[in-house]
C-alpha cells in the first residue's frame, strides 16, 4: 500500500508542477500585465524546474529505454526542451519592464520588504521540512533521519528499503542483491521527490525572492504562484488523508503531516483570494 501511496503522491505533485505553468496564463490575478513583468518570476522558475526534470529523466534514460519506455521518455525530454527554449526566448527578448504608479506603502512595508511575512514564516516552517525530506528521497533514498519520528517505519512502508536498503543494515543483508530489481520503485520515489522540490522552489521564490515593490506588484507576482500552490497543497493533503487508515495499519500517524499541510493550504488559500491580505504584516 505504501508503494501505491508514493505513486499517487508523485502524480499529484507532477500535476501541480505542470498546472503551475499553465493556470496563471489562463487565469490572471487582478492587475497582472505582461509589460510590467508580472509573469517573469513564474517563468524564470519554470525554466529551472524544466531543467531539473529534464536532467532527472536523462539520468534514468538507459533504464527507461531498457524497459521499453524510451519513446515516451524522449517525448517528455523533447516537450520540456521546446517549452524551455520558448520561455527563455521570451525572457531574453522581452522589453524592459514598465514601472507602475507608486503607491502609499502599507504600515510596516517598504519596497524591499517581503510581500507577506505570514507566508514567509509558514513556508519556512512547513515547506522547509518537506523540501528536506524530498531532498533525502532524491539524493539519499533509504537514509533514516533520526530526528524525524518513525522515519524508519515510513521508509519501510513506502518500500524505500526494497530499492535502497541502508548501508550496513539488516535490510541490505537480506535484500541487497534484489534491490536492482526494484529500480522502477526507486524511479517513482525519486520522481515524486523531484516534483515536490520544484513545488517548494516556487514557494520559496514567492516567499523570499519577490519583494513588495514601490507599486505593490510583488503581491500580483506572488498570487500567480499562490493560487496554484493552494490547489496543489489541497491535492496532496487529500492524498495523505486518503491513505491515513492504511498508514495507521503500519503504525504510522499522519495527523502531524495533515495538520501542517492543512495549515499551509489554509494560509495560501486565504491569501490567494484576498489582495488586501497580501499587504498585511
């Protein structure tokens, strides 16, 4: 059941990554304008995300070809490459951003201030932990975090010990020789981690890289990201809630995961729907 959970979570994260590039172009936040450069942070981040995904698929190219999925993989790489080239061409040829009319700064705000300190603190608490775990799953699958409660049980439940048994562990002795047979499970687990890291990148860009601006344009730029990240967080929270009973049968308690994800989803959803809250704090 844990392997099924990983696949579902990988699909939810991948769908959100692609939606992050599409939805802001179809559903513009109020006041969004191309000539003012409101779309540029989103597009710059999309280029980085595409490169990361392309590099990941390239590392598994040999295994995917051997499994008969070479055509699909080449197609994915081609689509990512074309999309990246088109976005980069626009960013390089786009005229200089037109400045908006300066506005009166809300109390406690300066043009160089974070767009919203509430979001910054929330993402620092929640998404930093998510990014740490995702980075572990990508670069050190099977490594156990001693400070994370029941991390060994989580890794066992999600089949991480089958494809990446910890060095010197009992699992390596029992299953080390059969680990290469589970390369597909490792691919899915790392694909999930890559997509989650890309989602965290979008969040960190909105929280730390985009500033309020003298014309308040930072709020518009952030809302392009927040409106999709809200949907993605809600989707991922639903997946965790759906698998909570199954995890409970393996002595895993998802209540803390659900509370943290739900809190971040609530914050992003509130700010997504209210321009005024983007200027608070």
